[in-house]
């Protein structure tokens, strides 16, 4: 499902910056089978978000090879890369909701982009909004929601189209214990239904509570896989 | 409650704010106004030129000095000999010798009311009309052999000059149309780039959710098409009163058949004017598609 082979990611800074390049990832290799679950842990700046971006095709590696869904990512056309992204649900650390859309439309967006029928969209969106406990706030815009509510909308958007791969960057960061518990139940339920899951977190209690293989990053290197 | 979702989602890129409905339509309206005038100038000058060329090219005037003198053969007067040649020529029709009264009327502005009392050696003047292409120089040479000093003035020379002038005017008008189209495309490109910059974050998110380049470019292009079409329609409508005024000024040149000023505008103009908004929309659509797709290449 996901295979990294000696992957490097280097960011080039603008001229005049103190360091011209920053190596976010250094020779990272691992494999996650279809239907697998991996925690991604490491201190801030270890490269977790960079690794996630490579998985959901928001960055290209500077060196190395990434296979997604059995396809060499570097050889995917722009059109097919877009179609591939539709099979990946992403929960961003900063939510990344569209401010001009209400909660319902934010959640419905991936399905609209995939040109699903409005009836199917309505059914899926209603169900997932109920799951995250925001069925009463479907008409609210992001700026009318709390941080936790925005995060739940972002989670709902990531899973509404039943993705084959779910990538979540600190998904419980703004949630209380109850909501975090509900979210993990949802994620594990999706995983049991066959969705491959990668969750980046600082929360080691959460990792301990839901035991699963872990990828550990430090200074851009993979220091733990198991 | 649920019905609210789909209605708002139509503009998920927020393009109503990013490609505002003020500046772009106003600029396109100004461009279309100019284009309408240039178009009218092109078509009207072509039509007037065709009319003038037809009239002038066919005109033929012959002056026969010493018309009552005999020809070299001594059988006819020079005038009769020239008239005989003209009437026998199949390319020439409506041969008419100006009468004394017509000569007097023709010359009176310069020589006074009674030309005959001056005793001037006036030539005989013959008017005729070309009915098929012919060589005026060859005719002049034939007539001069019969009647030395005979002058042949053909309108073909003037027709050539009018054609050259018309072609120049049309080239200028075409250049104006091309420049207007290029400026319109530049205006649309600048507005689109501003919209892209304003919606960068939204586009990045939508791109990450799996939007195709064609989805994003198509939404921008649809908005730009609407704005350019409406702007061009307004500009074209605003040009109509100006065209009517110009047509009114041109009425005296249009001949006795023109009853109403607007009727002297070329028929082709009434087909071309409604095409202006469509052309502007096509420029808006294609420019936006190119601009957005090029910009999207910067995303992974």
C-alpha cells in the first residue's frame, strides 16, 4: 500500500536565508501493508508533517522512491495524482477548512469533487456529522465554530468518502478526552473495514491506549519501525 | 436546513469575491465599445468604398478639341469619328455628348452664365460608362489617332486610389481590433492572477482533496466568461447611440435611397455587433483557462 525507499526531502530556502537548504527527511524507508495502522511519532521538527505530505502527494521527494496503491508516485500523471488524492483522506493539523463554506459543504466537498450524487452526499454527510456530534451545526461557517468543532469537521471531511488511506496529523490535538475517544473509535472502525491508517501524534497516552506498530522519526531519520 | 448546503457550494472557490463583478466588466465594456466603433468603421468604409469604386470606376469622360474639324481621312468631323468609335466599342455604353445647355451649366461657375459669348474654343465633351473591363490607354490611343489632342479620363484611376485608401482604413481598423483583443486578454489574465493569489490557500486545499486542474480552471473560466460577456454586452449597447449619431452624419453620403440614418449602417454590422460579447467571452474563457492551468503547474 505505502512503500518508502531511501526517501529524502530537502526544502530550499529563499536567497538570503541563514541556511540555504533544510533536510526534512533523510533516507527514510518503510512499508505499510494495505489495511495496516501506523502511529507516527517524534518530537517537533522531526519530519512527521513532511512525511505525511509525501504520503498525500503534497510534496515530491528530492530523492528516493515512493509507491502508493502499488504505483510509483513519481510516474503518476497530474490527472491520476488528483484521482489518487480522492482515495486519501487527510486530517490536517491546522484543519484547512474553506472559510466561505458552511460545515455541511466543507464535509461534502470531497464527494462533490468526485461527482457523487447529491443523494449519496446527503446520506454520507448527515451520517458522519452525526458521528462527530455536529449535526446541529451544519450551517455554521468555520469562523462560527470552536477549535475542537473545526477539528471534528476536518475529520468528518477526511472520512466522508470512505477513503482507502487515512492520514491524520495530530487529529486529537484540539479535542477533549471524550471526543478523542470517539475519534479513535471511528478511526479503528475504518481501519477494521480495510482503510490503511497513518496517525501522527505527540500523545503517547493515546499510542499506549490503542496499541499498533509505530514509526519513530528524529531529525528526519526513521529511528523506530515496529 | 440541508438545502442550504448545495446552494452555497456552487462557488466553493469563493470566486464571486476573488473575480469581482466591477473592475473586469467595466474594462471589458470599454474595450468592446472601442471594438464596436472599429468594427463599424471597417464595415462601413468597405461598403462605401465598394459603392464609390463602382460609380467612379465606370465613369468615362472624353474631351474632343476642335470637334468640327475633319479627320485625316477627310470623311467625318473629329466629333463624329470619336462618337462612332465609342458607340462601336462593346465595353462602352451610354455614350452622350453634352449639349450646349449642359456645357453652359458645367462651366458657368468659372466662366459665367453665357459661355458662348466669350468665343472660347471649347472642346466637345462626351460622357460614357464602362460596362466591362477594358484598357483606357488603348481607347485613348485609338481616339487620338482620329482626333489629335483628344483626352480620355477614366474613373478607374480614382477607383484604384479609393481602393488603396479603403484598404489602409481597414488595416487600421483591423489593427485596432487586434490591439483591443490583446488588451482584453491581458486585463483578464491580470484579474485572474489576482484572483488566484487571493484564493491561493483555498485552491491548495481543494487541489489536495483531489480537484482536477480542469475542475479549478473550469470554475475560474466560467466566472471570467460571465463577467467578460456581460461587460462586452454593456459596451456594445453603449456604442449603439454613438453609431446612430455617426450614421446620421454619414446620411448625406449614402445617396438618395437612405431614408433612415440607421439603415445606412452595413447589414454585416448588425450580425457582427452581437458577436462581440461572444468573442469577448471566448477571449475571457481561453485566457483564464491558460492562466489558471499554468499557475496550477506550480502545485505538486
